[in-house]
């Protein structure tokens, strides 16, 4: 990464500016993000993108997590990349359509579930055999599963009569899943970093017994452990994206499971450290909590951790 | 709703189990399924429904066990209070909407109030005729009461003029009275000059602004007091005196309020397991070693909490001071339940869609409970405050070199 | 308990004095403890004991844990009680024999293992069908399993030719196992309490930057959590020994599993809080660590916790 | 023992993987099974055996990668150091007996020593001709260096007279030199006047008393200095100057020493799994969800540690200051490994007797490692000290109100 002319920091900065802009005009979120090129980083040059690897979208996803962007930005990026060159891909890239991914269900099973922002998205990827199909959400009825997040419910849909717009074969679908793993890891790392930074700022300003709360050793140690976990998670993802000395690529699964367990810890602790403030709807920490928990269940973090252990046992 | 309140309470002296058996039987016969979170009929009650239900509970001997009969109580002991709480905990009814009155204002008034105040306030608390809210916390004070700014100034006619702002005031919008903590001097006086009032919430100058909590409810409010004038008979105790007496009451309350918690947690765990069993995709997870072990740990933690509470009751019945031991239960129950709710949320969320109605009900319950549980390590003194208290007052750890 | 003329505190005091005495004369440990009546509390009056319930031996076991008594006092107490009225029982009660219990193996399996102090004990209880047999350790060869604790190794024995001195039927064996559960819970609670008190004392004296280490909030919070866990464990055991309002007795399993997980946490943390001192053999905290860990494996705490969970699931 | 030390080192510039491949190949061909903890032949090496082995590793390019060639090093970069460490970590060889020399005294001498000192000491460290011990800690000082009492007073002939007492000095009894921290003034001077020496351990007046650690080994010692006189050329750097330079060196060392840890942890995890597989009664436990998940978590934690270290190397190669980031790895590796060893000990102890020789070997290894791991959150700065550093120097959390 660092050898390239564009540094990840520059991508993060550009993404940050675009996201702030989008948050000031919530109705135009998709357009603003598309115009800023956030969906195009990892799309092939031939198809209108910047032609960079998925690792260059990492700062975008991380910044989105940190700034609590409420838009399926990870889904949009990986769908635009996977469907580059198709009509749907072009629409996703340019911001004419919003895409989401159903992490449960399949065409065969007849339902799709755990699709973020499905009630407002236009297209949804759903498993289909060993590949996946992009379906037109206008062709099905989406029910909101608002239990965890009334403002940004997950979606559930019966798939009878679903109109398929495009397909991914097994290899392409596997590639997309790897991209999803990477970018969600980045997104939740960003969420953790944001929660940590908000907490550190808050506790530096909040006064008790004549000193800032950040002077208390218990508070300092909580923040230190949040920092440690987040640094480890970020370094783990960074490493997963680099080849080893023998030019072999690395597995990315632990980058996601590690990012998720850290982010749950950090965001929950951040709420705790904010005291009563942390428990209010006004303070936006709970958005990150919901986002992180939704990703955790959608990507089945517990089952993935178990699979990582089983794979290690089998290989030993 | 109407309930059987034509009840003769058993005499606990003749049969140790009688009171608990009574509570169990009455709840089995009277608690409507709409008030049970593990029932498919469950519906969060309106304020009026909750008042009617709690008033009936009181008449049936399930509230006010330890309050003197002259003030509407049942004149019994903490042991009956505990016995009832075990049965109240065993059913998943909503939390009391009158707990500020019954567990905070009532005991304070009992300790420092005048006879007239006791006669006026105490029975109305138990019959749910008066709703109370608590006005202690302030935006800039947190747990540092020395920073409390709400000020009460006595006027020539003996009345008091109150100015200030309170926060985290649960149920302020529906309360009839506020148990209000003020200072009579300046902030520089720190802990001196603290004074409590029973302020009617319809007094001119009071403004309530609800605050939404992350579980989507109006869980608490900010309350502004702008030149609020109350008569001198709204004062609870003398300056200083009242507050220090109240502090003692509150430390007992911290150890004895909502004693039903571990029995309630056990009922929640049963609900969770039943819900998991009801959906085949979830039921298989109950075979996993990690799930069985985690449930075993939660059962163990619940038993520990029960032990803490039963021991505290025995000690208080034996006349021992409770001291700072309420901090042990607060820290313990809040972290046990917070972590249990994280587990429950994760378990019930692993499968989607859920086809069993009971599992769907449980998903709603535990998702909300998971979010709400974020507050449990915060309110009534954060975990850090409890640890500070345990270190200071139970372990007596020195902060300075001994001379 | 509290209604009786002898209070648990008095038992704890008497046990404490006897244990200190025994520790000053290590060669005569068994005699000193027997003479002080520590093995007799829960033995029937007809058979030379004090005729009190097992709960009256709780303070003895807890004090032994707190004072790090290196003698199989729990085994001796429960064996003296279970075999009261037999020749072996009398010898155990009076301190003529030392008894231990093998927590793994059986007569049928032909081996016995996880028996504390088996290399120095005289008799050993081992499972036999659905009951148990007390065997003469002179009739078998005991090998030391010194991996965890070279000074007080567990014992392993092949049981060919073992001489059986006495037997317990299924009901008596179940009763003994309940007694063991209770007294080991008390012993490890004592170990935790001792480790906690030693840490609090040490940290109150140890000076850094002009103040005692116990002034540091991080240290105070560690100690507060050790205190909390230990208080909960003690209260849990106390409760398990009391009948409920309907005069029904309670299960004791969580009292042991809870005591063990707390004691592991507390003793490990106590070593940590002692810094370099805690890691020396001179400071005796590691004895408690070894004891607690040996009891944990002997009584299979992990499997018991799982069984508690499974029982709850089945009953729900 | 004899080893192939007639080695031509590959040029890392031509092939990024060559150096790592070389280390892997050399270890596969030269590491005796007696030095592998997961081998049934394993035998803890004598000091002489360890010296011969480590000297051979150095000659083969597996120690001193970054030290200049003129002082016996290989003149390479941190990247080769890391590549070698990955392979050193992948085999369960004993910890270095020369690490105080190679990872502490050597870098300090390189930073503040005279040319004569460098020429004398550095090559002898790499060839294992000189063994070093560290004399920093004192009984009353802990991590509070302001309380350091060991005093060095310069005499008229330029020599220094040293009096004091050190503790936690690993390997003092077998060391040739002590890297000794003293003060030239009084305790009241606090951090001023600190001075380091390279003290020959055979100097009259030095007395070593071993301290047994809970894993049963003579892990460290107390060292008493009674009127120990050393020549002025034993001084490392000028008063103050030397110490502050050394502090900088030590912070880099903290981030770069024993870089092999996560790869070693991974090898230990493989050993544990193989041992569990080797005994049928243990093997069934590998089917349990909790065991699989825990192993998955440990793998995840190990990947994180690898990431921290690889990132630190890349940053240092890019010229970035390492600052306090060594505290992140110290806190992370110590708690990861301590908890991993607890799990490993519990797993290997669940069944008795063990019939598989490999499981028996693993039981010895992990029981000792579990006990030893108790020290990991203590030495080189406790977890609390690391948290303090992270809060102070990485998060820059204020302790006072901003003006």
C-alpha cells in the first residue's frame, strides 16, 4: 500500500469529508458518496473505477464506521466491484441504485434475511446455489426487522417471484465474501476508534472533584485497554492484507472476528464511561452499538470463531 | 383489570413458609398473562394499568410488608419482604412504576418526616395514589454531590424559593411529587447545608423535558426549577440533619430494594431456555458445551446473588448495620445481569427468521433488555463508584502512609 | 446454625489456633489436629464425635484454606464422618491414620488417581460400583504425580491386590460426596480470603512515589473485585447449607464451582498484585494456587459447571 | 553438540523470502530434538549446551542480525531480524540464556559505550563468551526509580566505589558482567545523577543469593554490592547522559525484543492440539464448541500480536519513532499468553492418568509454563504500569483541567 502514490491517509481524509457532507444532507447521502468516488476505489479502471485493490477501500469503510455513516457503504462498495461492467454495477458505482446483501437465506430457501437497509435499498444480493444473485427489491416485499434498530432495521423478504438482475459465480461470490470480511472489519474498527475517541474527549472535559474524569486511574485504564484492543484490531487487519515474505496472501477471517469482539467491548465500555449521557439516544454511541451487533450476527461471528478454531485443530 | 384483594395475610410466626406460599398463590391466581413478559399476550401496561396492579399487590400483602400498619403497611419484617420478593421475582412482571415512592421517598419520609408528612404521604405511596420522582442528580454534579447547585432560599414568610436543574429524573412527567435535594448555602459549603423537599410537581415554575434512552423509551427527564416556591411543610427534616439521616436510609435501601433481582434473573434464564427450545434451529445450540457452561455460570452467579441478599437480610434481622455492603450487591447484580443479557441477546439473535412465537417474544424481550442493561452499571452509582466504596469502606485500604 | 450454642466463629477460632500449632510442629500435624478435635465436629456423638452437621466443619475447612494447611483435612473430616463406628473411622477420628480420597479411577478400573497426599496417607477411598471402598495404602504402590506440586504431589495407584478395609454403600457415598463438595468449597473460599487479606496488607505497606500502593485506584479496584467475588462465594455456600422457607434443603454444586472459579481468579490476581514477590517460592501464595488448581481438576469443575447448565436446561 | 556454522547468508535485497527460508532450513537441519519442548527427547539444556547452541545460531545468522559487522553482527535490518524471529518462534526451543547481553547490555553499550567498550563487549556477547545480568531493580524501588539507593562514589584515583543491593537479577550466579544502574548523588536527587556500569561479577564485594520462583527454578537472585570498586572504564556513558540515552534504547528494545513471541505461541498451540489429539480421552474434548471457540480466539489474538509487531517493524524501518508503543505489545502478549497458558493447563489436566507420552510431555510443559506465566504480567513493567503509559503517552489523557 505505502508504495503507491495515494496513501491510505489521503483516502481516509477524502472519505471523511464526503461523509460529513453526506451527513449534512441526509436525503442526498448516496449521491454525495457516489460523487466523491467512495464506491469506485476498488472498481476496475475499465469499468469506471480507480482500479485499486480492496485494501484501498479499507480507509473508506473505517472512516464510515468512525463517523457512524448510516448507509450500506460496505455493501455498495463490494457490489459495485463485483458487478463492475454490468448495468447494475454501473448503477451502483454511480449512485443510481443502493445495494444491500442478505446474509441469511437464499433463492433456494425462498427467503432472504439480515440485509441492512433493505427497506430502503433497491437491489439485494442473495445466495443462489454456490454463487449469488442480485435481485430487484422492487420485485419482492421487504419486511423490517426493527427489534434491534428501529431507525435502520434489517430486512427480511420472501423471494417468490424475485427478479434476478445479475449473477455471481462461485469464485466471484467467494471473492465478494472476502471483500465483505475485510471491509466490515474496517468498518467496525472505525466504530471502535470513534467510540474510543469520543470517550477520551468526553472524559477529558467532564469534571469531578475538581479534576477531569480522565485523571482517574480506573478511567485511564479502561481507555488504555480500549486503545490496545483497537490498535491490535487495526494492526491485525493491516497484516491480513499484506503478503508474507514468500509472497503468499493471508487469511482474513481473524481480522473480522477480532475486530468485532473488540468493537463490542469498546462501544459497550464507551457507553458505560459516558455515564447517564451514554445511555441517552441523543449521544450517538448507540448507533455504533447497533451497527456492530448487526454485523456480528449477520456474519455469525461466533460460528466463525469456532470455525477458525476447528481449522487450526484440523491442521495441527 | 380487577384482582382479588380480599386477602387475609397469614401469620409468618406460625409457619415460616406461609407468607411465601401466599405470595406464590396470589400471583398465580391474579397476575394477568398480559403482564408476563414470557407470555405471547404480553403488552407493556399503561401507567394506569400499572397503578391498579401495584395497588392490588399492596392490598394483597405484596408491597409495604415492612411499613408500619398505621401508615398503610403490613407491619411485618424484612424476612416476609424477602419471601414475597422471591415470588415476585419468579414471574416476569414489569418493573414497578412506583418504586421511587416505595423504595426511596417512603423510607426517607419514614426516617425524617413529621408525623403529618408521614400520615399524608406514606399511605398514598402504597395505594399508588401519589407517584414520585427523584431529584438528586444534576448535569454538572454526577456522583460529586459537592458540586450540587440547586438552591433553596427561605423567604420571610417561611416558604422556600428553589432554583436549579435536575437530570436523570425517571418518571418526572407522570410524578405527583419530587423528592428534591437542594443546598441552602453556596457551592463552596460543599456537603453542608443540604436540604430535601417533597415538591408537588404541579408547582408553578417546574418544567419537565423528557430524555429518550437508547432502548427507545422516555426513561428519564431533565427537570428545571425556576423560582419554584414551596411552603415550609414541604421540607423533609432540618438542614444537614435530614440529609445525613437520609444517607443512612439510602444505604439500607441500596441493600434491600428490588430484592427479587436474582429470582427474576432466574426466571429470565428459564424464559430464554424455553424460547430456545421452542425453535428447532435454536434448540440445537443448547447441546453445545459453551452454551451449557455459560448457563451453568449464570446459575452459579444467580445463586451467589441470592446468597448475598439472604445473608444481608439475616444480618439486618439480627440488628447488624448494613454499612457499605449494598455496594457489593449493586456491583454484583449489575455486572451479572449486564453480561447475562449480552449472552441472551446473542443466543436469541443467532438464527433468523424465528418461526416460534415464543422465540420471537423472547427476541423482543432480550434485545430491549440487552440495550437497557447498558444502564445497569451506570445508575445508582457506577461500577467504579461501587469499587471505590468497597475499597474505602469495606476493605479500609489506606490511601496514605500510616504515621 | 446461629441458634446453636457454638457459633461458627468459635469453630473458626479454635481451628485457627490448632492449625497454627500444627504448622509450628509439621511432623505432628495429624496428632495436633486430631487432639484439637478438628476431625470430630461432624462425627456422630455415639462414635466419639460432637454430633454436629457438616456445616459446623465449614469454618474448620475455610480456616485450613486461609492458613494454607498442607494436610488432607477435608478428606480426613468426611472420611471420619462417613466411617464413624468402624475401626478405620475411629482411627481417622483419633488421628491414628491419615485418609485421602481418589477422585479418579475405581476398583473396577483397577486404578486410583487424583488423591491428595496419597504418598503419605495410610488409607484411601476409591469408587467401587455405585459405592466406594476404603483401601489400605500399604497394600498398593502409590506413584507421585508431582507435575503441579512437587511438595504435595497427587497420588496414582494401580489397585491390583488392594486390601479393602471398609465400604460405603451408594447412599453413604453420595452423602460423602456432598460433604466433600461443601468442605472443599469452604477450603477454597478460605484460600481466596487468605490471598486477598495478604494482598491488602502487603499493598498497604508497600510504598511507591511516597504513598502506599493501596492508594492507587487500579490496585483498589482489583482488591474490591477480589473482595466482592469472595464475599459472593462465601454467601453462596452459606445459603446452600440453609433450608429454604419450605424447609427444603438446597443443592450445593454451585457453591463449589463458584468458589473455585473465584479462588482461581483471586489467588492468581494476588500473585500479580505482589509483583516480583508474588512470583517467589518464599511467599506462600503459590501453595494456595496449587491447592485450588488441584481441587479444580480433582472435582472436575468444568464438567460440573456444564452439568449445572445442562440440568437447568433440562428442567426449564 | 556440533552445528553447521559454515553458512553463507543470503542477500535479502535480492529475494525478500530468502532470509526467512534460510533460517527455516538451518533450524530444521540443526536444532536437536533434545532442545525441542514438543519432542519426547526434550531435556532442559545445561548452561554450556545453551551457550554452544546460541553461539552456533549467531554464526548461522540467527542472532545479531542488526548489529554492525565490525562488532560481530550481520549488518542487516530489522526486517531480517523479524524474518529470523518468525522461524525461531516456530520451534519450541528454550528461551535464550544470553538475552540480557543481546537484548539489553549490547544495545545500551552500542548507544553509550566508548569504542573500546564496544570492541570489547559486543562480539563477546554474540559469541556467548560473556554472560550478562541486569542490575536495575531494588527491593524498595519497584518501578519507582526515584527510590533507587545503590550508590556509586568516584574516588581520587578515578575508580568508583559501589554500595547497594539489587533484586530480580536473572542469571546473576552465572553472569560475567552486570549492567548496573546506580546513582551518584543522594536519593533526594531523584532522577538526576543516574549512572550505569559494566561490573565484572568476579569483583570482590559482590555476593549473589538465588531466589527460587514458583515454578521451582532459580529464576532470579538478589545481588549485594559491598564496597565494590571498579575502574572508571567500567562506566557506561556520563552521569545523566548515559541513562537518558539508555532509556531511549530500552524503549526500542521493549518493542523489538523476543519478536518471535506470537509465532512461538502459535507453535505452543500446535503442540497443545497435537498432544490432545494423541490421547483418546483428551481428543474428544476437541469436539466441544467451547474448546474450538477458545482456540479460535487464541488464534485471533496471536494474529493481532503478529500484526502489532509487523507494523512496528515497518514503522521503524520507515524511520518513525517507536515512542511508547512497546507498552501495547507488552500488555498484549503478556495477557494473551497468560490466559492461553491457563487454558492449556486446564485442558491437559482434565484427564488422568495420561497414557500418551506426548500428552505427558505436554502436561509437564504446560504446567510449568502456566506457573511461569504468572510472572509475565509482572516483569518488565506490570500490566498496570503499561496501562498508565498507554493512557499518558499514547492517549495523552489529561490529569488536570486545561487552563
